[in-house]
C-alpha cells in the first residue's frame, strides 16, 4: 500500500500567517490568509480556524478574491500554479498552471479573466529580479488548465508585493521599486515614472516600501523607509506631478491601505500602531496603539466595516471600523530568531520556543493553534530597534513536565553580560507554570547548555557555563531556606582541567551524565559525582552530543567541529564507529532509537536519520533547505502511522519538525499522509451532494470524524475535542463495514477515478480500520514499526477475517 | 577675536578672525513681487525696503534704508512703482531710481494694516485701524484719496482685489467682508470660526486673504485654518487645518493653480488646484508640499514663477524653487537663503588697522588686536593686545545709515543717510580718541548713495543722483569740492559700488543698470564704459600694478578689464572662452570684495559668505573634469605632482558666515564673521513645538 512512500518537506503547522495581507470575505464572515502550503480560512467572529484550502505543493504566495465571484478566491504559489477555490466549502475549482514560481497575485474588476502575477525572471546573476506579468486565464471546463498567455507589464519591479497596487477602476497599475514610482496606464499603454532622491540633507530615506491607490480619486499613497507617507496626484504629467507628505511613523511604513470609500487611509509600521488618516484633511488622524508586533499588512473588508492587520509576531488582528479590536488570530509567534531549542512540553505535547520577546510560547502543532505565552522575563518590552533587552536564551523541561528551567540574558553584544536562571514549577490548580526559584548568579559567565535528569524520582538540573564549570542543581538542599518551600540550590560544581564545558546530556535512565569539555567528553555518575571516564576523539571540539534512546541507550553520539560524527559504546568505552560528516544538529527521537542529524554542506542542508547501532543511515534526504539548520525537534504523533516502507518508517512514531534560519517551520510528510488528506478533501466534495436526512446527519458526522481519524498524522487537520461518551464516540468504534460502501459511490460519481485508485483507497480504508481497532484495544505502544511486508499482509488478512466477529462482539455489548 | 595662521598651498596669511561685529539683520515683514520686471520688494521690520532681482540670482539691487518708528505693514507694486503703508498711518511711494522715499501722505484712518493695488494699476486700497477701506487713485506723480468703502466696526487686517478690479475681499477680526468697489457697499459677510477650547474667547484674526478670478476667496486666520469661500453665496467651501497656530500669509501663483501659506511655526504649506480624476476638469484645492526652512514666524510669502519666496522673523529670505515649474535645473534654480545684505557693511582703514562697522542707527570703530609670534598652520595665536572699540557714533536724526566709509589712513570717517552726509575727523593721540565734525561741507555732499576715499586719503568720492560721482578734496584745513564726474550717457540709476585705483588715477563706478563707468581723475572726465554685462556687478577692484578693473557679477562670472587699453584682458577672454568650473558657478552667494596681493601680483582674492578664494592668474583654469576643491588632495601630493594638479582657484572654507575679508598691508587677512548661530540666539523665542523623541 505504501509503494511510493516518498518523504517530502512541507510547511505544515506553525506556518506564517503574516506573509501576505489577509483578506476578508465580502460578507465579513471569513478571514483568509496564506499559511505555508495552504490557505487558511478563519471566522471573523469566533477567530476559530474553520478549514484550510490545501493543494498547493509549495508556499502560497498570494491570495485575492475573485472579482467576478465573491465566493471564490484565487491563490498563487511558488509551485507555479494559480488555483481558484470556493473558500466556504473548501473546494478546489480550477488549477491554472503558469509554469514559473509565482510571488504575488493582483486582480481588478475591470480586467475580466486576467490576473497579474509577480514572477521571478530567470537571470543568470544572483540579484533578484521580478517581473509583473498579466496572465489571461483560459476559459475551459477542465480542472487543470495551462495558462501560457503571459504578457509583461513591467520587467523590473520590487520583490515586495506591497509595492504594487491597482488604481481607480483598474485604469492604471502603480508599482514602486527602490526610489522610483511607476504608473502604467492600460488604455494609453504608457508608463509614467517619478523618482525621489536617495537621501536628502536631513537624512530622509526615501525608498518606497508600500503603495495604495485611492478607489475614486486619482491619488496614490506611498509609504517610505523613513516613515513618511506621500500622496501623489497629477501623475499624468512628468513635471507638474505633485505630492504631499505626512510624517507620523518614526520608522519604515510597512503598509498603507485606503478604506473602500476612500475616506480614510490606514497605515502601519514597526510602532504597532494602526494610524487612520482622514483623506483630504491633512493631519487629522486616529490611532490604535499597542497591537503587538509591528504591523506588516492592513486590509479592509469591502464594506469597510472590518479591518485586518497582520503583525510580525505571526498574528492577525480583526478590527472594527470604530477602531476596536474584535478578534485576534495568533499563529506560531516568530521573532527575529529562536534562541531556545525547540522543545515539547511533556504535558500538553505542545511545541515550546521563544515567542513574544521575553516569553516562551506553547503551540499546539496538532491543532495548529497558539495556546499561551509564558512571561519569563516579566519586564516591559520596548519596541525600539537597537535596545538591548532581556531575552530567553535557554529553556528545558524535565521529563514529566513538572519543572521548567529558563535562562534569560541581556548584553550579548556588549561585554557586561547579565543573565539569570529561573526555575518554574507546574501548578496543577492554575494549569500553568509558576516561578519557583530565580538564581541571578548561577555562573560567573554565560550558561552554554542545560538539561534535566531523566529519572523519575529525583529531578536534577545540570548547567554548563563558559566559566569552566558545570553545576548540578537540586531541589530543597539548602538548609537556609524554609523547609516547606522547595527552592532549588546548587548541589555540585564540577570542572575538568579548566576547560570550557559546552554540552551536557543525561543518559536515558539518568545513571550517567555526559559533559563535553571542548575535545573531551567526560562521563559522570550523578549519584556519586564521580568522573567515570573520558572519551576523546580529536581533532575538533565537540559541538553536540546525545545518548541513544531505548535499546540503543548504551551508545553516546557526538559531533565535532572537524566534521566527525562519532558513536561510542559506553559498555566498552570504545569508539563503535565514526564517520566524516559535518553535522550542525543532532536530534534523538525520544520514542525510538532513531537519531536525526542535519548536515550543512556546500550551501544546503542534508538530513540523515540513523540508529546508533547501525552504521548505515535509515534515511537520507538531500537538500532539505538551503540554509544552515540549528533547531529541530521530534514531535510525538498522537497516533502512530504504520508506514512499512523503509524510508518513511522513522516517521511513524513522531514527526520531525525543523526551523530554518528565516523562521520557517518545516516538517516531513509521507506520501501516505498526503494521499489521505487528498482523499478526504475529495470525499468532502461528495458529501455536499448528499441530501440532508437525519441518518445523513448522524452518518455524516461520523464520517467527518472518521476522516479526521484517517488523517491523524496530519497536524493541519482539525481536531476538535470530542465530548467523551457521546453517540459519535460510540460510533467511532464501529467498523466501517457496517456503513454504506461510500467508495463505490465515489467512484461512480467521479468517473475519473480509475479502478486501481479505488482499490488503493479501499485498502487504505482497511488500514485505517485496523488502526482504529488497535487504538480501541489500547495497544498502540506495542505496535512495532518494524514489520516485514509479509507479516503486515498476514496481519491484515487476520484482521479482515476478524471484522465480523469483532462487530458481533460490539453489537452484543450494549 | 582670534588670530589664526592660515597656511596652505595658496600662501601664508595671518588671519584676524573678527567676531565682534554684532550685526543683526532685521525681520522680514512684507513681500511684493512684480511679475513684469521680475523684482521682489522686501520690507523689513526696521522700515527698510530692499529690491531683489529674481532672475539675476536674487541679487539685492536696491536698498532703501528705513528710519526710526517707521514700521511697514504692507507693500504693493503698481506697475513699476512701489508703495508701502505702515502703522504710522501713511502711504509711502519710493523713488527706486535714486533709492529713497519719494513722498509719504497720510491716509487719515489710523494705523494702516494692509495695502493692495489692483491689477489694472489704477487704484490702491488700504485697510485702516478705524475699520475703513480707503481707495486711492494712482496718478502720474502721486496718489489721491478717492473714497471710503462702507466702514466696519473692527480693523481691516488684510485686503485682496478681485482680478477684475470690481470687488474687494477684506479680512477682519472674526469675519471676512466682500465689497463692491462700484457702490462701496458690502456684498457678503462671512464669519470665521474661532478656535475651540480656551481659544474660544480669543477673536479670530483673518491675517491674509486672496481673491481668485473664479470667485473663490481664500483666507488664512489665527486659528490655523486655510478656508475657501464662495463669493456668490458667501459660504464656506472647504477648510484645511494647516497648523495649531496662526496662518499669517497667503500668496497665489499667477495662473491661480498654486497657493502657499506661511504659518507662525515657520512652515510654508503649498496647496495645488489639481483635478481629482485625471483628465477631468473638476479641480480641487489639495494640500501638497510642506517647506520647512524657517525657525520663526513667516510674515510674508510670495509665489513667483518658479519659486516660493518666504520671509519672517528669522530675517532670512528663503527662495524655494518649485522644480515642476523649472525647465532646466541649474544653479539659478537651487534653494537659496539670503541672510546678509549684498553690500559691504564693514569698511577697513588698511594703513592704521581700524575697522568701521555700519549698523542701521550707529557706527562703531574698532582697532584690531595684535598677536604674538608664529604658530603652526591652522593653530590659534596668542593675542597680545585685545581689539578695542574706539568709537560709537550715533546717527543724528531718524534716518538710518545708507553708506559709510573710513579713509585708508584712518583719519576720516564719513557716513550718509537719506537726508544728510557727515564727515568726521578722527584725532588719535595715544589713548585719547576724539572726533570733530567737519562743519562746512560743499553743497553737493548733502546725501550720497555710495562713499569712497582715494587710496592716499586725500579725496572723497561721493556717488549721488544721476549716476554722477562728486569729487571732494579733504585736508586738515577743510573740504573742497573739486568736480563732478558724469557718465557720458546711459541710465540715471543709483551707483552702488565705487572703486579707486591705488595710484589715484582712476575711479570706477557701477550702478544698478549694470553699467560700469571709468573716470580719469587727472582730466576729471569719463574715460570709458565697460561693455554692459547682463548680470549685476557685486564687487570690483582696480589692480594696483596693472590698473586692470576686476569685476565679479551676480551670476559668478568674472571679468578683467584693462583700463588703459579699454578692453578685456587676455586672461579675461580665456576665462570666458573656457568657462568657469561648474562648482564655482553654482555657488549661491555673490562675491562681496575683490582684493589684490601686492606681494604677488597674479593673485586676486575674493570672498563670499561661505568661502575665501584666491585666484592665481598664472595657473591654468580648471575644467569641469578637474577636482575643484583640491586643497586636501594637493597636500597629499609631492612637490612635482602638485604642479600638474593645481589650478587657478584656491578655495578656503575655514571661515563661515563671512561679512567681510580685507587684506592688510602686513600680509594679514581680516575676516569678519557673523555666525548664524549667534544671530539665532538673539532672535526672540520661536513658538514652542513638540519635537519627536524629546
């Protein structure tokens, strides 16, 4: 069933929702935004994620409402296609294949059947060069159409899509690049260009940053790098053109937008203040301050009642026209950089990393929802460039999620470094972390790494610092403190030949602690604090180390700066194997023996997945991304997959997420997952044609949930919390054989479906059923991902025969 | 004063850096632009009126000094005649040829706040304190009161004629009245809103009003609004909130498509009449550009063909070019700020080391300090003897000084106002300074436009009416009229520059019609006239060795004219043929003095407000490709390379805001600076504005 199980890098979960301006549907009920490889649809009232429009195979780079039908939306993607969707039902209507990577889309009411796209010009030189082209979308009944009628409007435009806008009634299109504003009139087929000086005596930076056109008047509003907004008029004259300047923003204006009637102009920038300028009234303006991160985009609904701002912290704010915030849609908060590791909260299984400045965020990847922020620094953050403020740089959870250790730091650039170590206890009552201990001078120099011991009984924290020491911290050992409160205090200070420790790691059973001192790895016994042994494989300083998990816990794996990946057997204290590979990040999977290693070579990152006991990698993926990779995490799946294919088996228990340097959270998806996703969306389509009967309602509900079950691994799929003990829950455990054969229905209605596909999907159904069954029996943990194909088939056969018997059993149960 | 050693490739000079001339320019009160002659008339707070030539790099052609208690409130051109009115209640016409007041007549309406002439050139209207608008008929030689328009209860602050001349809009306290000129009755009364809040109780002053030909009346008021009214219905069309303080001045362009408003925050706001939908005719006044060039109240703005001119309390005249109206960008179309008069206010008695500073109401005589020893280039020297103020000479009467001079020997001081000329003899025995006024002066010395002593201090040249120069011999015994030098023919414009030769043979005069006449002092006849150049002469001097007249013009061109051969010298022809360097031509202040270095005859020393320049006539001229400011480059080169890289222009920018540079006989330079920062500190405090990040 998983013959062509190909593992692909996808943007799935935690993606940017602020990449492009969000759009509000005409009836103001939905907010749509481009998010990773899909378009997400949110409700404006409840801020809930309703569904996403999936089908693009690369980053979605632009969305716009179809001017001819306000229930449809065009989306363009870097995969070279423009897709037309019915966004209410989530149906893909049409796909137009353009063939070039697309970066933005614009439409105008007056240009029927034409979309305007940003495409990258194929140039030999490295400098980015974008082209604005008009594409005539062919009218044909087919689902997939190739649109080859491209005509260039401008060959050199700004890569910033905010720098292009349609003018009054689509008569002209204005686009800016660096210091030049161009206005192209379609009727006259003439471009007027206006240039500004790069700087003036007062130090103004005049480069264009965004552009908007008045809907009724011939007036173009442009935002500039120094915070000025210019209103251009009379731009059909090369000399008598004129502009007025308004200056409120103190830094670059990121977005300008006219309200649909043209009575107001909205602007936003780094100040995170939405400014509403009254059009034609000079300086009169209103402010909506303290919106969070800096404003990247502003858009308005077509009736002007709602505004949407998207922010740099991956947030969309829905604002009423009376300047009242009525909704916040928060994605995974992305700052400038993630300083902490990617972590999984053992309790909520949420992804934990830097969020808002000075905060840790908890993000549910399964529901693709931001859960909450934990204020670590507990100081007001000042939004101004160049200030040195406290940042959370390290964080660690203990194995049960009772304790959280954080390190905050200020003065990384200057010499006077300030940092403090904080320990947070989980409070069952408030369901949150509460500050337990603050240690201001944990070390005399920067803390390099820290980890909790993984034993169940005693919780111990080990920190290593640049002052040449590593310290073990235990709870309540200090006699000076009051007995009833369990504060943390230092238990042991260790050092090794005055070398600087870099990394530390506990073995799976916490019986060993490995601390690397430059080229040397020292193994300590945490019980007696005795130096057991040292391991060394010069040359090269140890960059990363980890213990093997589960059956491989006798192995210690380390990477060095001299491109060496070593594996020691701790029983023999001998080097088991070593290989020459430049590894930037080692990430063990806590649920299996697998270790993922990201290697950066010749300008791209490769991924190797291996088991410590096998020198041969299980899986390799070349060119995962083009940047160096430092953060990755294995996220345990709620339900394991049972991919049998060798290359995708390692993804069965947990999913590997990694963060690129430009803050894209990427993951690996297998073909199986995608097939399910696709088939589920297909079924959605058919479901709509079924008449609504009471039975359908019952059945339909079940089916939806089943679909969700079918794609349990896909985190983007909605996972509402089901009330336990309801009827649907009961239905869940029914084998699907009792229900009408929907697959036949599907194939009869969709003639395109070939025989083979049908068979395929049936098989898939069975696989899901078996999985359900297993889940019902609570035997998830016993499933070993390593089954031979023959065994698998055998198992399936057994299950198939089991079905009637099982059904009967359940039947007789009530 | 500081003394500095200035040593560089251009030679070594000891510099007296003089900063004790506390010259304070007077604030600008009114502007009037004459489209036909392209002249801008400027009225200042001290009552002086200046005329700038707009197409000749804004050269200050004419200065009519003011007088005590003579505040001008408004200026108006009628044809080529210039009228002003002020709070003393009189209307004054100026004699621009002789640069003096022609006559003043009383309007009998109390202080006059505004004056406006109609476009037809037939009538003048003045707005008076008593609430009347008075019409005066403009006759050939004078003006005559015609009648009053309906008298109002409050003072008339601003006036504007409809271009047809049939209606007048008048701005008052809290309202605007529109009068029919025929009947003299008020047609509309439009109420201007007062401000909100605390300013509710303060009345709204309509500071400025503009009447457009399409019947739109535009007003600027003390609430900070620019309002547009319809004169048919008397209703408000639109209002723009320009500022939180007052809009003090308005001006509309000739073709009525642009309007500028000056505010008391020191900003000029431009409005333009543009079509909201391109290609259609429904135009609207839209606020467009903002110009921030002033620190204080802008009391007057004028939109001329290619620029916006503004002036105010900070005493600088700012010419902001409108690039959309300019065909070709050049030096003439650059932003220009005029701080200092284009005349010399400092006279120097070279032989005795005395400086004479001319203030509007008095003269100051200073003796330069002395310094000790030699220092390294660029360093300050120890001042052995401090400069000393010898004399403070107050002017008799109310008139301000027009011109003054001190003889090279330092014995004679002369000054002239519009009405009198006084000559003093200075007695200096040890530390006792005394002056005696020479009582019996020849009748011709009743008043002068320009004064100059001969180099041996034996003669005084006094430029007077009809472009003539009176020659008076002065000696211990007294003062004797010798003769009058008259040009053979030409204009009768007043002379603004005189230059006498070192050997006492020649004297040259330049007048505001750009004529330069050279007279032979031995024959006391006109010797020749230099070919008339299109730009005004800003400075000239006669070379002591060659007797060549060196002239600098407002457009930064330079000419050298051999007096003896009555033709341009070869060097001058070379300069004209090769052209001057772009950077030289683009400078925006005129050269104010021409000096010659007796030790190095090929050197000509020039200065303007920003720099000091020595032209070495023996070196090749720079072309546009060579580096013009090459002093630093030259320093880094070896002796041999220097030769190939050096060119005729050696510019020193060490000094700023220069009023005067003089070369003393002992090879030291006197540089009189008046830093603009010092002027700014003496100005009244501007309106307090919130500044970002303070």
